[in-house]
């Protein structure tokens, strides 16, 4: 734990990416392999299940420090962080121990579900052997909401430096549903047998929003256009006898969409397809709301299957005959994809995402305005020579959305509603990313169904980090797409911007917090709108 | 007719009706007893001042021509119907607690204090009393200071590492007290010690009084990273963010304060490096100091008064709050998460 605390201190002391990468790479070279594995897991969002609730932790800490609980409750808002409050009030360690990060974490895993007395004894004795900085991290690992200011990309780079393996290869190895309990550092990183199933997906290539005028992209012939579908981005993997559908959040969603099961028999061995899962009716995509009835359900009732059958529209081919095609040009991948799709039986729910042909940009801009009729969000533009890159890389793939006024944000605070909804948490404060920080920038309280609010209310109760009167700060985990009518500069707000009529468009269960929008993105949008708050670049 | 209390709390500050004086008043009064020279305690505009010999030079420097009488530590003086004396508070050089006695009843006003000796300020002396008026700037159990040598060693390491990388170091610290405590406690072998003008003025006064302070060089035109490589600059908080600091090129800066104990505050201040060193008592210090006065009644002021009062009441004290109009160093909890909390 001491080594991990030193790593954290080094990462915390700098904002320079190169220094962070170097500190992390050194850790990956020197730490015991089990600790490396756990650190990779933590930095890629694979937290251990919560063995102890925040309230239990607070009560045990107050007792251990000999303080009344009310005093703990009064102190916590001043510090603003539960893990830190506990680390600061505990009496100095009796005798420091040298237990490793993985030792502490496996102990925590083992404690889950045990009687409170047992868990309490284990936690209190762990505290007694740790210095303040170790306690802080230990508490953070228990309470969740742990942020080290390291993106998965940065971690992968550091791991590449430490191992000498290529970054893209490592990114691929780190995908999937592995956990530190079920694999080892050697198996996952060095020999890539981590998942056991061999069905892990490739890192998704992501498009950037088109902010410039389309003609600046160059000759139309260099570009491929298709609709930007409003569904769930997914990756279908048929490899070594396994068959899996992954969401962009790296969740395995194979069982949620039984329609695709026959594909396991018809797709050739060693095929990986990137596409969009849509609800489908009468030869057309249904609005996202229809698909929403499918998300969050482990078992899909017959009725839902009939009303909102799913179809995968294929965008790209990442692997064929077991060969990684990601470095090949898009045009080549696309034509091989067309051949594979053409060979499938007609009743299989997998089709091509059709090309939207165009010869000049103004005509395409015209076509884009018809996106709503096509039940799409806008257009996607892909350079015909582009590789399938890892993550977001500006220049090759652009999303040209119809409505620029949406933003993906994470919920930071929740407050109960009024009247009929007084028993539900319905008023939320949202944040976007600013470097390593989350900056609150908007409040919204409408746009979801009562069922969704009820589900979120249960979640808020279990994920409260802190209370300010009626307001609860929650683990920043739930991502929502907000729509709004205008944006303006505001010195009154921390974020420097204010939105007009923000509302929740939908709950993005498929989107990880790491991928929400940035403050810079909003500022760029602000810069691009005229003083009336209207977009100046619509229609190109 | 019942005798009125020895001290009363008014909108001008703590008042002693029978002595006809106020202690650290914040509005102009006829006669003010001043615990120390910090601006939230020594304010301009009073008719007459009384402070310790040791605190007087800085108070004069800060307030200009005032009618100031001085008194030695431990010396008693009859003022009106009461006897007063000043006792070391250990907060900054010259700082005092003030003891007031009338017919065997004793009240003590702590002013600002800390219990750990800092090597420069006259060390804190517990004064037995019936009623103790205590500051509680850091009156929460999360505030627990590491021993001074440990903190100094940490700052030395930071300074030495910056110097090794060819960078200047700027330490933000209050000009009276903290700045001198640092220059006296840090390792002069690492590099030259430079001071911002505001720090140097106070330092020169204390040096002239005989406090053991090392030689320092005031930053003036021509003094920069080239002339004094690897130097440590002690400046008032915030100076590193002004054009004044540009002459030092790519320097490293840190803030030295008890508030640096809390990560969120460190981050909000934008200080990536913070050292936890305070001239106020920490949680154990406050509790020990109060116990050692033997007081049964305690009034608290400055800081987390509500919480600390309740804690003392829980411990069996007859505890109350002295409302103050102005707070010294304080922070506020965020009311609306979208709106920046008022800083400092
Ligand atoms: Zn003071
Ligand atoms: Zn003060």
C-alpha cells in the first residue's frame, strides 16, 4: 500500500502528462505483479464490489477515533470527502505494516457479505497499520469514486513503456470482462490469455464532432458518408468458438439481444464487426425510446421482443479470418464487410449501415437535414483511407449531428422533486470533464419517465457520498444526454457558461463517465454561436 | 444588584466595562488592549493602545502614529477596577493572551494561540482561570499537525529538489509569524533566502528586536533566477500569481498553512503543493490548552464555533460563543454547487 500511496502522490503532484506517464511506467516496472494487475484494474474502472457502506465506515472511524458520530457528521462537509475525513480523524498508527495493495483488496473482496462485526474488525485493524496517505487511498477504494487523474489511454501508454509491448495491442488485451480475481498479470498482459473466452473486443474508434465547415475537409471523393444511428454502439465478436456482443462501455450484452444468437452459426470464424444495435420495425429503425425498453433487462420478455426486435447495422469490419484488419484502409474493410453481410441468410437481423452517396458538400448538407426522417442523429463522415484507430483521434472520423445542442454529462448532485415527485430524486446537477476534474455546469429536472426516476432514486440512496441539506452529492457514474436551447457565457457559474432550458434527453447507460463531453467542447460551442445563442454554422 | 460579568460581548468586540477597555476591538474605541499585530486583531482608529513590548514595534509599523503603551509579559497593571496582565500565546513573536482579574475572579482571552513551541515566538503558557475565551480556528478533529521538524524536513526536501532541477522555489506564507518561522526553521545550506518586500519589512523589525533570524535578501530589481540560483523566496500568499513573480521564470510554488491539511481546499486554491504548518492550535492543542486552564466556562471565537461549542458542552464545560463581526482565515462550505464559494 505504501508503494501505491507513493504512486498516487507522484500522480497528484503534477498536471504534466509526461510526468504522470513516467511515474506510472516506473510503478509498472517495479511493483509486484499482483499489485500491477490491481492497479490496471482500478485505473480501467474495475473496482472491487463494495464490502462496506459509507455509513458503516464513518461510524467505525468515529468510534476508533473516540469521537461522537454527530461530530463526524459535522466535520465531513468541511472536508468534502468521506475517505479523507476518515483518514484525518483516525489516531496515528500504532505500528505501520507493509501489506500490499493486492493484499488489502483481496481481503476486501473476501469480506463482502460477511457479518458487520467481522468486517469492522478487519477494517479497523487495517487502519491501525496504515499511515494517513495509505488510509486515504484504502478508504477511497472502499467508498468508490476513486480518481487518480489517469485516463485509460495514459495508463496504456505507461504500460507500453514498461513492457515494450505496442499500445494498441495492450489496449486490446485490456478490453473485456476480466477481473483481477480471475486472471494474473502474466496471463492478461504478457500472454494475453486473460479473458479465457478469447472473445474480447477491440477498443472502439470514436468520431469527433464536426465543428468546422464540411467543405474544409477536402474533396468529397475522399470521404464516405453514412447516417449516424441513434442506438447502442456494439461490437460483435465471433472468435475461437465464442460469440459475444460488447457495448462501448465494455459490457457484455450478448444475452440481452437473443435475436443475434443465430449469427454465431453463420458468421465465419474469426470475425469482428463494429455496428449499431437498433430497435427495428417495418424495415425502419425505431426511435431510441423503443430500444430503451430493452436496456437494463437481463431477460427479455416475448412481448418486448415482438414490439422492439433488435437489428445490428454494421459499420466496419475489424477482424476477418482471424486477422486484425484495423490497420487496413476503411474502404477496403468496408468492401470485405459488404461481402460478409451479403453471404448471410436474408432473415438474419444484421444489415449494412447504408452509404449515403454524395458528390458535393452542399448537397450532403441538404441530405443531413433529413436525418430526423431517417431516424438518425445526423451524418458520419469517414475518410476512405482511415485505419480503425484506438479511441478518439481527430481528423479521420467526424460526427456531423443535426442538433449541436446536446451534451453528455455526468450526474454530480441529486435533490428530491416537488409535489407528486417529492419522494423521488428528480432534480440533478450535471458536470462535464475539464482535464482531470468534473465541473458542474447545468441543472435539469425533466425528460425521464417515472420508472427511470424511481430507479435513479434507489441508486442515489445507495451512492450518496455527501449531503448538503436536501442536496446529495453522488458517485459520478450516471451519464445523461442533455438537450438545451442556448448557451451563453456566465461569470456567476464556476464553469463560465450557462445553458438555456437544459433537460434530460435520455439516460446513457451505455456511456462510461470517461467519455462524457468536456468543458472545452462547450466553450468551443459557445464561441461558435452568435450573441442570440443560435448556432451560426448550421447547414454549413 | 448583581454584579455584571467581567467581560461582555458587544458589537465593537470584547468589552471590560469595569476596566473601561476593549480587547482586539474591530470598531474604534477609547482604549484597546491588543493581543498581537495581525490585522484582524490590531485595527486602526482607537484612542489608546496597550500591547506587549515584544508586539509593539510591528503594531507601530502597521498602524502608524498611535498612542501605544507597552507592558512586559507577566507584568500586572491596574486598569479601572480590574488587574490585567499579558501572557505568551505562542502564536507569533510578541503575541499574548490577556488575563483579567477582579476580586479573585479570573478571565483569560486567548487571542490567537498555538501550543507547539516554534523556536521563535515566546512559547504558549497555560494560565489558570475561571472563564477562558478561546479561539478555535482549527476546531475540528481533522486538524492535527505533524511536529514542526517533520514539516520543515518536508519543505527542505521540496526546496532541494527544485534547486537540483534549476528551479526557484516560492513559499506563500503570512508576512508576520509564518514567514519568520520558516526562515528560522529551514536549512540555509540548500540555497539563498530571498524575501518579498512585505515580508522583509516585518522581518527587519523582528530582527532588530533581537529575534534570532537568518540573513535574508529582499527581492529588488536585478534579483532573479540568474543572480540567485536555487533560492527560496518567501512571499505573502498569492504573490506568486502576480507579475512580480515573473522574474523567477519556471519556478515551483507552495502554500504553507493549516488549511493545506484538506485536499479540497488545496485544490480550490490551485496550489499543487501545500505544506501543513499553522500558527494556530490544532484539535489536540485546543483541547489540551482548554483543559490546562482549569476553566469551567469556555467561550469560543474565530472558526468552527458552533461545532466546537457543542463538543465542549459534551465534555461538561459551560460553553458559549463569542460572535465576531470579522473572521480571520476562514473557509465556507459550498451552498450552491454551481456558484463558486467565496474564497478565503
Ligand atoms: Zn493572528
Ligand atoms: Zn486572528
